[in-house]
């Protein structure tokens, strides 16, 4: 089977979708799917083991290949550095007019030298820091300061790790040390912060914290320690200088843009008034729109979003995000708008992080609000396009609520009372969660309905596992089990009205413990029959009083048995023994409990119990008929056998409401045995089949 599956998976025309469809058509229920999943995982482990063996066999080749890759990596770094220098030179040459090169040679040489120096410096940083090849993509970016820092835990003030920081004109770049470095890179890129969204706070020297400062970049807060006080002062001064320079550049941009638009508008008006181009010039309109000033509200969107997120005005934040997205989609793709898009994406990620943290489940988090408290975050995550993530968090929250609610139900008193409370709490909460999922939270997301169905199935498995451990114990009688299982089935059926039917899965989970309980009950009843048979003296039963006879007669007729007056001999005597009457009451009670306990699919287990127990009692009657010591009691034994075969057996067949083949087999087997005991000329005929 494994070889066939491996060949099938390794075939050229193998299609996963087709394979899944074939499996779904063949499998019945979740257990078969789990078995197929186990087989696929086994094939995966075998393939992984084979790959490991191949790796061990070709270990030396892997080492040589790793060395070659390391050399190629260093050469690629050098080649990337050369290409970056050539690209910057070509860009400088293409942007510089020829006339300006002739007239301003000295100034151009100086600016070229500065530009080359800046580019070489950034290229050297890109070569040192792995993952920073895009440093030269931003024009006029320069290095202000760099140095080694020690990052501290912001809460416990304990050292975390060493970092190397680069303060550029627009960003702060944080990198970590590479222990097993290959090639020229010494550091690895960790993160970067824009200076516009970064705040630097001085940290006073207190205890073990000395020469430290704190970076505040929503929602992060990081603390760094310098080597000495002079280094700390230089870092703070450079941060202040970079902030002032950035503010000056932003102010200059704001002043430059309206000036250009004002200069452009008279020319456009003049062309319209002079009618030199009556149909308009589309290129000139496009130039005018591209020079249009960015609205003031859009420039303040990042700061406004930070405030709204902190103040928990998530709906207003989402509305502002949508408004900004609509404007930026229609706006020209200039550097200012691209920068705003990056900032907007960072705020969106911050909002998503805050919403997911509200839905996350932790031991110290209260679940008092329940699902109602999570609706707001769920709705916003759906609007932000994070439906799958919201569904996972919702299901984890539901699982935690179910677990907490079930833990509150203590095992006190009778098992029936405990099961009644437990099943009511589980299925009522599950019904509320289904309504919350289908109607309120994910009503417009049919693509994740299958995920929710699988979750319901898993929760039902957990519930039934806990239920089986609590009630299917040797101390629990069959009547108690029947009552408990009936309560659980009634509670489970209320999910059918919500479109989720898990009754079949519930029966599948309870099938094995029910069968085991029936087998244990059968063994106990057979032992009890044998014990009473050893003590049976075959004497008629004295019912003591008329009221007792009437009560017994009413009880028997309510179960479909014959009227006991047919077996009455004296005023208070019956031609039935106490053993037969006790067996009848016990057998009918067990049969009723068994019918409540088993389902239609597991009726064969109950038939086996009925056959074995009834057969044990009939064997006792047959053995008594053949006994030489009980010759005088044979008429009484025949009466009891007739009652068991013609009355009790027929009533049991009617109670089961199906064609019980085992009872027919029992009738045929013992009727022949009774006939052989008396011979064919016997005047007493016991065989009468009413089925």
C-alpha cells in the first residue's frame, strides 16, 4: 500500500485537488479522513527519513557545496556593490544637463565628490549589514551617527543582546551581530524606524541602569544602554539634529508645493483666455494635478491614527484608513504619497495587532464579556481583510469559554444530575456560538464554514471523552447510563435546528463504551441467573395478599405480559416460582434500559445480551426438567417454561419493535429441547409462536 501511494504521489500528472476529491468520495465520516491523514503523514516521515539517509551519504558533497556557496555569496556582495556604484554614476550623469556641466564644473565636482562619498558610505553599510541592499534607493539619504548599544528589557531592566545602530537622515536602523558570519557582512538587519514616528526619551541613571535612553515607536518601547555618558550625549544630540533637519525639510516641501501651483495656475488661465488651445492640453492638466498640494488632513493621518488607536476609537480609525486609501489610490505616485502609504500600512498593522491582542486568550484574562465583547474586534478584523485570522481567534475564544464553563460544573450528587447540568451548559453555549458565527460575526463568509464545522466536531469529541470518563464506570448501573445518554441525545438534537447535525458523530463516540457496558451487564446477569438457579427449589409463589397480586398483575400487563390470573391456583398462590418472577422483572428492566441506551445501528449488541441472558434462564429450566430429583415438580417447571417462552419472549419481541432473529433462534432451539425431554407424545405443548 505504501509503495503504491508513493508512486501515486511522485507521478508527473499527480493532482492534489483530484486526489482530495477521490478521498472525500471514498471516506465516510471524520475517522476515515483521520486514517488517510495518518497514512499520508507516515509516507511523509518515510520520505523524510530517506532524504536524511541521502544527506548522510552525500555529506562531503554538501560541505564542498556550502563552501562554494559561501565564496559565491561574497562575490555577489562585491558585484552588487559595483553595480550600485555604476547605477548611481549613470543616474547622476543622466540627471545633469550638459550645459550645467560646462558652466559649473567646479561646483559639480564638489557635489559629485559629496555624492560619491555619501553613496560609498551607504554602500559600505549595506555591505556590512545583511538585508539592507535598498539603502541607496532613497535620494539624499546620509549617515549621521553610528555605534554599538546594549538593549535592555524595558520592564526588568536586564540585558538582552548587543546591537549596532545607524542613525540616518530619515530612519534609525537597528542591526544585530552575526556569530557565524559568511562573507563580508558583520551584522544582520533587525528593524528600522522612521524618525517622524520616533520619540527619544532620556533615562536617568538609577541603580544598574546607566547611560541609557528609551525609544518610543508605537506600539513598541525599547531601552538602549551606551558605553559611557559621552556616547549617550552624542546619540541624543544627533537625534535632536536629525529631528530638526527633518522638520525643516518637511516645512520646505509644504512651502514649495503651493508656490509651484500658484505659478502654474496663471499660465493655465492665460492659455484659456487667449484661446490658443480651445480643446485644452491633457498633458498640462496632468502636470497641474501632479503638482497639487497634499491635503493637510492627509499629512496628519499617521498621528491621528495613533491617537485613535490609543483611545480605542477603532471604528473612527477604520473610517479614516478607508478615506486615506481612497484618496491615495487616485493620487499621483510621488515620493510624498508613497511615504504616506508606508506610514498608513504601519498604522494598519498596529490596529490589527491591537485587535488580535484583545481577542487572544491567556490564563490571566477574564472571559466575563464572552462572545458579545468580541463582536467589535471581529467585525473590524473582517473589514480589514483578516477574516481567516479572526476566525482562528474566535474559535480559540469559544474553546476557552467552553472549557471554563464546563470546569464550573462540579461532580456532586447523582450522576444523572451532573450529566444534565453538564450537557445543558455545553450544548446551550455551543448553540449560542453557532448563532454568533452564522448570524452576527461571519454571516457573509461562507468560505470558512467548513473550518467551523470541524471545530464543532472536535469540541464534541472533547465533551464525549470527558463524559465517558465520568459516567461509564463500573459503579454506574445500566439504568443510570440510559438516563444520562438520553439526556445528552436530547440536548444534542437542538443543534439540528441551527443546521449542524452531530448526532451521528455522538453515536459513534458512544458506541464503544455502550457496547462495553452491555457486555459487563450481560456477565453480571448471567452470574445472577446461575446463582439463583442453584438456590431454586421450584415451589409456587405465595403473593400474601390480594393487593399484592393486583399490583403484580398490573405491572406485568403494562409490559405486555399475560394476565397472572391464568397462573393462579389458590387464593394467593401462583404457578410461578419466585425465581421466574424475579427474572422477569429484572429482564424487562434491563431490556427497557438497553433500548434507551443503544441506537438503531448498535441494536445487535443488545440482541446478543438478550439472547445470552434469556438462554441462561432457559437452560436452568431445561436442566430442572431433566433432573430425576424434580420429577414431582415437573408440571410446575412446565408452567414456568411456558410462561418464559410464550409470554415473556413474545412481549420482549414486541418491545424491541424489530424482527429479532436471535429470539427466533432461541425459540426454535429450546422448543426442540423441551419436546425431546418429554417425547413426541407429551400432552404438554410449550411451543406457541406469536411473532
